[in-house]
C-alpha cells in the first residue's frame, strides 16, 4: 500500500510534480546528450589515431625512437614486412623511413618530420590520399615530390607546385639536403600533425639518408580493433628484438584523453543531478510540510517511522525515476538523429577542435555502456534528496503535528 | 443520571481499561509555566461511553493525547490494560497505539489519496492482517457505519459526516481496547452529528466498545453515560449521565 500511496501522493499537486519530473527529464537528456557527444568525439579521435595517424601497431628498431637516428633501420625489414602482410588479421602494412629535419623556402623555415612512404601502401594504412585537398597524389614517374599539410602550407605560404628544400642528417651524420616540389596539400582532423608531418617517396628519402631498401617503421592496420592485443603478442613472440607497440602505447595521450573523458562524463552527470537534487528536495519538502498533519495522524494511528521514511523515499524515487525514461528516450532520439546525420561544429570553434585532433563533424553515440551508471546516479540522487524531507517528517511529534 | 459506581455494579466486575494517576503536563516550564493537565486522576472501565468536557483551553485535547500515548506527561503514570505507557519508548508507543487504541480526530483526518475502504484497510495492513480477515472486517465495519456503497469513494467525494463515520470505522478496524475521539462532531451539521452519535452509541452498547471523547457539543454530552469536566487542566467533576434519549 505504501507504493500505491506514494504514487498517488506525487500526483496530488500535478503541476509541481510535472515541473520537477520534466526538470529531471531535461537534466538527464542534457547529461546523456553530453555523454553521447563525448563518446562520439572520443570514438572519432581514436579512429583518427588508428586509421589516419598511427595505425593499430608499429614496429621499430628498439633504439630508433630514442633519438630518431636514421641508422636504426629495421633489420630484415623487407622479409618482416612480407611476413606481417601475410597475417590474416592484417588489413594493410606500410613501411616508413622517418627522419626529423628542416623545411626551408625562400620565405622561411620550419622543423618537420619527414616520412618516406610507399604511396600505395601508405594510402591504405593512413588514408593519405583521401586527405589530399589540393594537388595530386604521388606520381611514380616523378622524383622528389612532397605532400605537405594544410597548416604547414599556410604557415610557409606554399602552394602545389612550389619548391622547397628539406635538410637533415644521413646515417653518417652528414647534413644532406634535397629539393622537393609540393605535389599535394592534405588536411587531417589533427592540425598540429598536419603542421609537422610531410610525406615523400621512400626511395627519394632512402637515397638521401643512404639507407637504400631499408626503412625505420612498419605501420600495421588490422581488420578488427579487438585483434590488437593478440596480434601484438603474436608479433612479439615471432619477432623478438623489435619494438612492437600498439596505438595506446604510441599515443598515450589519446588513451589518457579517452579515460579522462569517461570520468568527466560521470562528473558532468553528477553535477547535473546535484543541481536537480535541490529541486527534488524543495518539491519533497513542500510536499511534506503541506502534509504535516496527515503524517502526524499516520504516526498517531500506528504507522512506524520506518514506514513513513519508506513512503517519502518511494515518493522521491517515483518523482525521480518518472522523468528518467523521458530523458533517456529524448537523449536516445536526438543522439540517434545526429549519429546518422552528423553534427557539424565547424561554426563553433572548428580550428580549436582541429588543434586538439578532433574532426568538426561529430557523430554522437548513445552511451549505452553508461546507462547503468546513470541509473545509479539517479537513484543515488533520489536517496540523498529524500533524506532531508524524511528527517523533517520523522522529527514530527504526532501531538504537535495534529494541532497544525 | 447514574453515578460511576452504578456502572461498576453488576454480576461481573468490569475490566479497567484506562488508569491515569497524578498526571500533569506543563508547557513553558522554564518561563511562564502553563499547566495544561494538572494532577489528573482518571479511571475508565471497559464499555464506558465517556465525555470529557470543558471550555476551550481546559486541557481536554492534551489529556486525550496523553492517554492516547501521543504525548508524554511530565509526571504521573498512565496504565492501559496494566501497561504503563509513560515508560514506553516512542517506537513501542507506536506499536502499542496500533494494537490498543483507536483514534477519531476532529477534522476527519482521512488519508486523501486512499479510498474509504483503503483508509480502513490501511490500519489492518499495518497490523499484518491477511486479506480474507481484512475483507470480512471491512464488510462488517462499513455495514455498521452504513456506508457500504461508498467503499471506493475518496474522502473528497464524501460529506463531512460520512468521512467521520469512515474515521470511526478506521478507529475500530484494529479492534482496539478503546476509542479516543477528539471533538468528533465539531465540524458536523446536526443531522450528521446525530447519525455519528447513533453509530458510536450502537457500537458501545452492542459491542461493548469503550469510548472516551472530548467535546463541548451539548448533543454529545447529552448522550454520554459519564461526563468528566475539566477546568484549567483539573477535573472538577466526574459523573455519569444518561441522555434523555436513552433514559
């Protein structure tokens, strides 16, 4: 009967209850929308890291990444690449020669990372071709072509066809330079990387570095994200003596960002529910104060204080959870819509998004994995919110309450 | 008119239901003490139909609250069926009230979200009564208060008199030792008050239910078989009356 009384009690003042139920629904909707937005952003960021930047796995000589010394090429690189490419879990594997150097034009210079790539393989692992916004991909018939990022092009005032000089040290420590012509300009969702990375044909770079036929890195893109761990273990077992890292190890900041954002999501939910808790407390307190005499009468008749507490708790839970499905459904509908159509935020700080490595088109995702957490927060809010009104009710002395 | 001693006369000695000794209740004891109840002795036997009368502020409601265990006296003891309720904790008092005392309040304190039937059933649910018992008792009680057709009506759909009859049914639902009624007819028109008194009178006579009610309604006083008069928290007279109707 307590459950039935609680349900009927919340509808005694329909307007007041509806206002708080709608507040909870709106609060939850906002919270779920933020969680969905974050989830979409993080998923997109991780996809960028894997599909367009680092790939799932990378293999280097153990000493290479200490100082990016060009002499630390992968031993038996060609046979290693062949063996890896033959693995059934591997979608694409791309060899890269990498060195740090200076890009110079008539108007200035900038520090860059020069990536020597096999165009066809690179296009499959990092989608370099798809990111080109001006010019044409590498022409195999031409030598010393370079593809540069949009941000670098803007900074150095470079256009397609422009000439530039790349200077770096070779394996013997000699300073070498090469004149390159801009074949294309690319733009990814990560502006800092666009500013730093330039791509040249692996043969052109290897000749200058004096490491013909060798390379420093193999980037491996897998068919399934879930295979990262097993394939990494397999490679470590089959090819000891190499540094084999997964994307989380290569880009720990992304992993940290994903984990931190997960925690932020809950903090945002807690803040929203904390604000709503005051509304719930206010509503429940008003309901209790209006019913002082009735509660006093119930105690006088023999209703135990625990039953009174349960009645108030049930009312608070009802008033809280009634808005919950509305908020969740609203969130689900809106998130689903934008998941299909995308949410273009280029008008709201697109530059800033790009500088943090995020795309300007966000595809929010319903945070189904956080629903249980959200429900726990909602129920927790109801429990906390009912305490003050309940204490107020439990302190009533029946003889005094009946006089009011 | 009959004296209290007459009520105690008879072949079987009547059971004591309420035995209050030297009870006092003082408000503002540290500033200006007000004796709401001042050294009162009251002894009620089973089956009595007693009116507690007196002017406003004479301490009627306070005395009822003390006897009903809704408040604690500052001094004195109250025995209900041999149990000194002044020594019970508030939790024990709640349980004691549920099992032993029926209440009828002045302003038809029914739970507005429950139907008439549910209001009566509520008490039996608190007592843990099984459904068949509850159904049987509800049927019996609503027949006694002549509201069989109002079982599913909410209090707001009932007249004041009907609400107060439901309150009487609720007070009796737990089969209490006695019923305390605080000015039960105060908010009723004369016809409703008369109907209510008929029902209470009938229950008292036919089922030997003990009633103690505070009132300053002459219609009630006329029908009480014992009248206890309070002035300034003290009992100034205690006599039995027989209304002309029953004489």
